C-alpha cells in the first residue's frame, strides 16, 4: 500500500477537528477543492490560500512550504 504524505493543511484540519467539508464551508469553496489541494492535484489560488491561513491562524508560507 502506498503511504500518502500528509500536507500541513490536512494536519491543521485534524488539529482543529475539521472535515474537508467543514473547512470548505468556512472558506466558501467545495470539499472537492480542498481534497485536490491536500492531495497535490491542484494548487490553491492566492485568495483561497489566504482564507485557509486565516482559519488556522497561521501564515500562508507555513501552510504551503514543503518539508524536506
């Protein structure tokens, strides 16, 4: 089984106890959009990145900088 690397958005969602649907509702987007950002299929627009960072009270840089 392939192990998936968790994104910081996924980690923060879990920390805040939010589902993808709940986060999507907070930032006025779809659950599918959150899923595609978390899985790396798409990148967040600047506006969505700012909204997500605001929900989690952190910087955009923190959420979208990859750990090596």
